[in-house]
C-alpha cells in the first residue's frame, strides 16, 4: 500500500499543474511591474527573471521541509508555500543590492489593512511585500541575501511569491552552491571541507566584486561631462602627447628613458593656464590650440646632450624669486631632471628662453602666494605688515627649495603640500603673535618650524640642535604652537 505522503504529494502536484498557466501569467505581471518600476527610476539593475516552481522542486521541498505533516490539505500548503513564484532582480555589484532594496522599500509605502507588515505601491494595487522582515537575511550557510516575501492578491485569489535581489557574483556563487552543496544528496566524507571551500570562493568573489566596482566608478568619473572633468582629461591628453614626443627623442638621443610624466603635467598646466581657465565656451578651441602648439615642436631641435642657454641675463621681480632663479640657473645644465623640465618648457613656449624662464618662476611663486591664507594675518597685522611677513615666509621657502633641490617641488601635488605646511605656520602665527613687534622677536621660531616641516616632506636629515632650539623658543614665549609629531625622532639622535 502506498504511503499517505505520496498521495498528498500527487494531489499537490496536480493542483500545481492545473494552476500553472495562471501562475505563469501572474509571474510575468510581477516581473513586468518591477522592470517598469526600476527602469522609470533609472536604477542600475541588469535583468529581472521570474519562474513558477517546477513539480520536481516542489516535491523535494515538501519532503525536505515535512510540509505533509504541517498542512492537512493542498489548499493550506499553497496558502503557506512562500515561493510558488520566484522573482529575481539582478544587479551589477553587491553595493547595488542595498540601493535597490532601499528604493523598493521607499516605493512600497502603503500599508496593507489585511496583511500585517505587508506594503504595496500606488503603481500596482495587487502586489504586496513584507517589509517587516530584517534584510538582508542570513541563510543556513551563514551567507546573507536580500529575500523578501510577497503576495499577489486579486479578489479572492492570493499567490505567494519570493523576491530576491542579487548581484552578479552572488548569482554566480548561489547557482553553484545550490547545486554543489544544497541539493547534493550524495554522502560525501569531506562534506565540511567542500563547505569551507565554497565559503572561500564566496570571499574571493566578493573581492572581485569590489575590484569591478572600483573600475566601474573610474569609468563613470572619466565619462563625467562636467567642465572640471573635461579640463582634467584635456590636460592629461596634452601631457601624454608631450611625453611621447620627448620620450622618443630622449631614447634616440641618449639611449635611455627616465620617467618624467609629472614634469609634463606641471608644464602643460602652466603653458595652457590661461586657456584652461576661461570656461567651457572656449574649451574645444583651447584644446585645438594646445595640440597645435605641441605639433609645432621641432623634434630635430631637441638634443639632450646640449646645454640650455639664455639670450640675456634673467631679471627677477623680488628676492625670493631671485633665490629660486639663481639656484635653477646653476643646476639647469648640471642636473638632468632640471635640464629636462626646462628643455620641455622652452620647446613649447613661444617666447625666448629668458622670458619663458622669468614668466614661469613668477607664475610658480604667485601660485603659492595666492593660496596662502592671508586673511588670518590681516586679522592681526596691517596690510604692509602682512606683506612683509608673507615675503619673509616665501623667502624662507625659497631657501628651503635650494637646500632640498628637487624638481618635484614644481609638481602640483607637491605645491599643495607646501601650501598646507605654510598655512599651518600662518595659523600658528595668527593664534600666538598679536603684534608686528612680537613677530620680529619670534619669527625665527616659525620660519625654522616651516623649514623642519618641508624637510620632513622629503625625509631629509635635520640637525637635532635645530629642533631643540625651536622647542626652547616655543617654551620661552609660552606660545601654543603645534609641533609636527615626527620632529621627536630627530631629538633622539642626540643620544
């Protein structure tokens, strides 16, 4: 005699077959609804799938979950079966799962009067979601998934469905895990080993997901149509063209190639500074003008074995520019990186070498000057006093520039760091020095502190006596001056 269990299963499966056409139509309606919802909101989903549970899958579930003991009739089983219909929203990244869930939760904001914790959207009165469930849910394997119970209600007809939100890596991992572990009923001696391996694979896939997300974000930034983004792209393209021209000539001329990309970027930012800052209206015109300038470079005139010469003696606007200029003049034909930087600059700029050199140094120091927080100093000093203090600070920077002696100080990222350190000194002056007389008495503390900060940028040696002298000066004035944490290591050298 057949077990009662199988008679019950036959009735349930027959009911499923009888209702299948209706269930498929409902599944398609749910799928279409969510597709329209997400498309109208421009959410980044990839695909939506729906399915009606197969007879084989339902039979396995009844036996596995012992539904035949919980429900007396087929009607009761279908009433409580949570996933007779399954709907899956597929998205690109794990991060998108949360974003999509939050969007759906905001959309389903009308509470059901008949069904506790269920909500519906104003766009479809028949589809309800249980938003009282904690999401994401933890599965038996310890992994988390966005799985939401839903109901489709039309008059007296009620059908349960399950909505899942899965990223590409979770779809891939879930399909394998479902077949290899969940539905593998073969007795395996090393069963725990396989489960551990699957967890390891899941971790690796999550890492891949993060890497793909970084790539995607980078492409989105590149595709950004904002003016700032276009300007940056233009600079990069022009810098690359300049780099390619001089790299080829360098290889031909001296047989080796060094990295000078940062120099190209700094020079392009300077050479096209006026065009790049005029606004979006002239961007295309400036771009073409920039390429024309670069195109006119005579490669035959680029000779890395020859010295750079000035047509006349350079003239400098002030002392700190003169300090920089005299230093670079002395190094320009002695050290390769200095020679390379100005060889590129002189090849692109239209004026004579002397004029190009003077203009660049003025531009460079003005870039520093106008980024310094002068308003802080103006709070304590007159305009003339503020100007004097700034000139002394910039003179100290020029002297440090000479001591550090690296072309890297011309790069934009280094300029930003220098300005940060100068403004830190300005902040200390603002807090502790209230009169110009006090500045005259205490300025050596702040100028020496700036020197230490700049040296620390390049991990240069600093005399311990200098550090101790700064600390003694701060203690003597009882000032509240912020001292870089890294200074302490130079004191230990005394031991």
